[in-house]
C-alpha cells in the first residue's frame, strides 16, 4: 500500500480525507498537534470500517520531529498538508502567530520532502486568496486581491512558496482552493467540531437548532443579492475530501501537466444565507430562530467557484446537494448531543 502523510489529519477536512484515502487503499500516517482538534476524532475515524491510520501527536514547527518522522517512514510517497491555523478574525488579532504557524511549518515540511526525495504534495488552499473578487464565478486565473487578513495572506504566500519551490526541486504540487466546506461523514462518526462559539454558518445553525445557541444572527441583509444576504459556494466536505484523493492520484501517476497546478474546489453553485436557512428548515423539519443584523467586517458579498478546470483535468465534480450536506451536518449534531 502507498503510504501518505496527512498533516492536520484530525481536523475537519483532514479527517474526512483520511477516510477517503483509506477507502482508496492508501496507508495513512497522521501528524496533528491537536491545537484545533481532539483525539476523539481518531476514535471516529477508526469506528468507520477499514480505517486504521497511524497517529503521531506532534507539531510541524518542531523541525527535529519532522526529520524523525521521515526517517521512521522512508516509504512516504506523498503529503497532504492541512495543518494550519484558519480563523480569519483571530489571524487579524494574532498575525505573527499565524505567519509562524502557517508559513514556518510549510517551509520545514518542504525542506524534509526535498531532503527525502518525496515528490508529491497537496496544499490546502482557500478561496480566501481571491479576496473580494470583481466577477463571478471565480476561475483559477482570477487575480489575487491584496489579502484582507493574515490568514488569507498565509494562503497566498503558501501558494507562492510552492510555485518557486516546485521550479527548483523535485517536488510536484497541487493547491486546492476550497470554497465553503460543510456537512459530515454519512456514518456521523466524524464531522465539524468547532471549539467554542462557531464562527462558521452551518455549525452555528445546527447548534441553534439543537438549542445550544439561542438564535442565529444573519450578518448583513443589504448585500446586492437576490435576498440581500451574502452568497457562498457550500461544498459537502466528503466531495472536498475526494478531490484530494484524485489530485494525489494525478501526481502519483505523473498526470500533472506542470510541476505546480491550482484547482478551485467548489460546487459552482452559490447559495445565500437565507437559502441555507430555508434548506436547513426543510431538512430538519423545524423552524430556525434567527435575526437579521449588521454585516460582519471582512465579509464579501459573494464567492462562487468556476470548477470547470477541476472537472476537466481531475475528472472530479461535486456530487452532493446543499440539502444532503445540511442533512449530514444535522445528523452529526444530533449524534454529538446523544454522546454528551
Ligand atoms: C458564511 C456566510 C457570513 C456565521 C470562511 C473563511 C474562509 C474559509 C471558509 C478557510 C457569510 C454568514 C456566518 C453566522 C452568518 N475557511 N454567517 N452568521 O466567512 O464565507 O469563509 O470559511 O479557508 O477562509 O473565511 O464562512 O461560514 O463564516 O460564513 O450570517 O453566525 O454566513 O456572514 O456570509 P466564510 P462562514
């Protein structure tokens, strides 16, 4: 079995990708410092049949640990790199922590790939690199806008580091620019586990529906959209996880057309906050308690992906609907309540 290192593999997207990798017959080593995840996620992964990844609790900023890891696992043929801090608001308050954590760990990791002649690298990027794009849908050629948060800037910098590093070394890389991941695994063994008050829309919705939060605040109802609320491209996290597997397989069979490629990973369909609320009410068969309030600073009016390049080159397309994603999120929330 081909062995893959997944950094941040106990995180939301990482854990779902670990499951899809093992479904495809890969052997998986996870490194995670548990700063934004919990060891329970490993129990969730192993509760899903045929999922027995090796877990190493460590921090990518510990350069010696990374060197030891590659010495212990010389048969690693690829790396999928999720480990990073990702809260936009927090990054504005703690820029140096974000640059240190997100950039230093990327550099240490790439140095070890080069030293150990590991060729295949998948980078977790984000639609955030586009900033407030002028036109929709967004293609991979849509130019960057100056980042409006250190988090978004670390994703832009990470992509630039890969562009120049792949030109100068044996490393071949693919960046996947995620739009808005939502939902949970069909088994409800793994899902989104926000720590504290959820920043993202869907976990706040499910926690409100579960009575954990009193009321959802809808940030902004005066955007230039069909109903005044902001639009995003919500993609089921399992569709997103599968995109990582096909991107890795592209590199492993040397199907990539250049040593650094970038793909938008979304559904190509935009939904407003009110669209999501209405879809959730239908799926959960209950009314959601929400109120319209002022815009959240830093939010853009719309993000929607043009995914034709990933469809064509990766042969990948999102399959699940908004309702299916919301249904899986609601089932996961109910499982969490039953467990506690
Ligand atoms: C979605 C919409 C909010 C919460 C973030 C990161 C981005 C990427 C994806 C990492 C917006 C509205 C939200 C709430 C609301 N992550 N909302 N009430 O901001 O589009 O993207 O996650 O790569 O980098 O910025 O996602 O879920 O926070 O917001 O009305 O309580 O829901 O204003 O319009 P966002 P989100």
